[in-house]
């Protein structure tokens, strides 16, 4: 069975949030956003933990957890006793049921269950029970049935001698109600079910990130370490029957035992003597009092759990005296051992209680190589048990393995901030999965943990932009403000990347070169208002190009770059075929002419860019468009690529990254940074300052 969804209300920083879980889920986001709160909510719900006022978003209201389970099988239900199974089975529909835990501060948490009940109140279980309550004899019961449910009296059986038979008959009649006559409500669990429902639902194994690891390494069953060790010991005990028999014999030396229904005293003489001595002394004041010593019987698990763990890594010492990395690695060594044992274990057909492993930042203290081993271990565990982790490690992003990702963000609200969850499921969203793979290839994983993402084109835009930003304003620090810079490798990817990150609830902005206004513009995601301004600007620019003869002649490198593109080569081949056909048939083919024309239309993009950079009238024509785009988070550099904003005396040779580093080293003061760009119009700040102000707005 699987916890498919938990609705969390009024718990810590989560006012109202829904977490959709998969077999292996990752919660990502900035620190203090609420990732751990989701795990703690799951633990509180599964363990029916009472809540204090400090754990409630609003201390005056109830905290509530709604747990939706799916994949419940006959084997799962077999974990319940026959009586309880008969009560819960009708509430499981198509392998699904929902539990609700709701409580006020300081009160005991109790489960309720969602179930379908008749819309008509008189048909509900409690109303039916009230009708027959206290009725004795078949006549009284039949009269109650006829008075309250006359529609059922006609087919009533002759034998209605007990209340149980009457209620069973009414229930049978009501089982034929249609869906429109039913509604879903939450009500109490069937009588007697509360203590045993835990045998059905998963057991949480919760390993926090920030705590005293020495405490967590204690072998008591109350710690995650102890519970993991206990899981391994459970598999060992059947193979240690001989030792268990010896321990049973040892028990007879300390305690009275019952054998074949007879209570026997085969204790050691010293134990009986001590008990007799104590009883004799006590009887001087309480003559009728009896004393019986009961010494806890030794158990194999108790003995093993008391074991001390030594590590010899060149210096032999107890594990609690070792470093945090090896302490945490030991916990995950237990996990790996558990996985290995599960693989080796012969399936006996029994359905053991499912486990749910909840880890806060499992990568803490681990080397990246060890993180990869850990990830593989957790992935293996998720094939049998549900795994949910909070993480800051990009190694945990693997569509197809960790199928579910949820970004947790803290957003401003009254009277205090709230956590908001943004789910992404890569198993369903193939477009997002494709962009995810691109993002990983470009080492952009850190952007998942940012409060905002800026998409850019060039190979060196990020490093240079970061440097200039800090020189213009110390507050414009991309790292400190948690603003991620992601290279999209081509304008055509702007739209896909933007949609991908926005689905995580992130604000996404774009920094694009000037040619984005004329080439692949549709991928920017601009508004209709911007589109109208663009059309008007292009008309003015094209007219100015004709008027002043500003057409650009492409260089050899630009022509070569264009021809190396697969789409251009395909268009060229198709145009060549079309031209050959026209020569043969002597018939003008409009489609073929359009293809031939498209081979040269890209030159107009070059001419427009050149005109905007060299001609003041063309430069002024695009200012309204640039301003409109900037309000939508689309910042277009009016001078072209970022290299056009390097200091004038920056060397032109070398690779792009090396040139960017050299340019950054030449910008040492705010004045030098301000001089890198001109204002787009009179009485305005320099262009780069306006762009960076927009990128950091609201942070």
C-alpha cells in the first residue's frame, strides 16, 4: 500500500498544503521553507501524535492531517484480525481509503475515516441504531421498523427477533442506494478499530537532519538507528531458536512459570530466599501481604540492542566518539544491510506492515561518491517501501527513479509566512523531464533550490553579470539572494525552461541578446501588448533601413554558422529540389519560392540588429518594447550580446570564459560599472542598472 497524498492544515508553517507522494519522493527548496514540516506532519499523522499550541499555525484552531492511501490488497487487510477486517473492508473502495487525524492543542489525536453515507440523515448508521435502541421482542422491533422505515416493511423477514437482525435487514435495504443518494463524510472508526488500525497503515522511520547523532545512534527501538537494527534482528530471531531456548531456561531461574496450565516455581534458591526474606519483614506490619519478585525475562533482542559499536578507522573507539560523517554512514550501512537481506529473503506470502522511510537531507556529512551510493540504496528500498527525502543534493534528481518532486517555498502571508507546495511528476510530464535532463547537462541543478531563476543565453553571461551586479549594488548578490542563473543554450529553449521552472512555483526571468527581438522571439513568452509594440518597432526599423541603406552584409563566419544548422541545411535541400522542379516544368511554384526566400530572410535579422546598434532612430524605436518586456521579466540587452558591455579596452582574443574573467577584473568600482552602458533615454539610469534592478526587484 502507498500513502498517495496527505492534506495538511494548520500545522507549523503549513496553513493549508497538499503533498502528493510517490514511491520515491524528493522535497526541495530553500532552508526554512517547510520541507521538514511535511515529514513531521506525516509522522504525527501516522503515529497519532497530539499537538501543542506551538505546533499549530493558529493555536485557536485544530490541526488536521488527511491521509489518502492506495494500493491496499487482500494481503494488507490480513494484518488485521478477522473481526476488525470485517469492519474496515467495506470502507476500502478499489484499494483506497482515507484516514483523518484532527485535534486541538493539548488534546489526544484520534483517527476518523472518510466513508460514503446516505444523504438522508434517517438512513445513517447512528440513526438506524437509535430507532431500534432498547426495543425488545419481535413485535416491538417490527413496530419500530414500520414506524421509521415503512418503505422496507413489505419485504421484511418474519424473524426480526433481535436488534442485530433488524439493523442487518435495514443495512441490506440501504445497500441498494444509488451514488446520487450518497455523500462522503468523515466519521469515527468502526467500534474497537482505533487500537488496531496501526497494523494496517505504514510505520514511519524518521531520520532528522539536525540533531545529536550520538542520541540517534542509541540502539533503543525509539530511535531510527535502533528501529533499523530491530528490522534486521527480526529476520535473525527465527534462526536463533536454540539461543532463545537457553534464555527461556534462564528465565525459569528468576521467575515462576506456567507449564501445561500448572504454575511452577523452579527458581534459583537465592531468588526464592530473597523473596521470602522481604515478605517476612513486610508481614510484621502487614500480616496478609504477599510479595512476588518478577524479574524481566532476558530476550535476544534486548541483549543485542545493548551492544556497543566500535569503529576502527586507524583508531579504535566507540562510534559516538567518531566524526559526523562516519556516524551518518553507519546509519545508512544498516539501510544497505536491510536492502540486501530483503533481496535474499525468501518470500513467504505474508504481508508485513509496510515501512515509510523519511529522511531529512540524507546527504549531510557524506562525500559525493557516498551520496551516490546512498541514492542507489534508497532507490532500492523504494521498490518495497515508500521513501520521502528532503534534499539539497542534485544527485537525488533522477526522473524515472525519484519520480515525484515537490518544491517547498515560503510565501508572505498574514499573520505570518506560510509554506506552499509545488508538485512536479516527471513520470507524467515528459516535456518537463526533457528540460530537466538539459538542465542537469548544463549543471543547473542548484536552480531548483533558488527563490528565483534567471535564464540566459551566453557561455559567459552569468559570471560577468554577477560581478557587475555586486559592483553596482552590494545587495545585488545572486548567491546571497538565492537567485539561480541557468544557461538555456539557445533562444529556442527559453519557453520550455520558463514553463518548467514556473511549474515549481518559481519566478522566472530572462536575459536575452538584442537579436531575440527578431529571431525566435516567440519563445520569450511576451504579452500581446509587447507583440503590438514589436510589430510597430519592426515597421519603423525596416523603413529606416531602406531610407538610410543600413542593410547588413553577413560575414563568412555568420554564413558558415547558419549553414551548419540542421534546419537550415534541410531548408536548403528542399529549396534546391523546388528550384530544379521549376526549371524542369517552367512553372512558378509559390511554395518553392517561399523556401528559396527563407534562405535569405535571416539576413534581415542581422540588418535590424545592426540598425538598432548603430542608428539612433532605430535604437529609440525599440525602447518602448524593451520597457514593456522588462515589466514581464524579459530583459533584452539593447547593444547585443553581453560582450558588448565589456570595458572598451578588454582584449578581443581568447575563449569566451577567459574574456569574461578578464572583463570582470577590469571593473573594480561602481563608477566603472555604471560606465559599461548608456541610458536608454534621457534622465534614466544606465541600461545595465535598470536590468539588474528588475532582476532583483522584490528580493
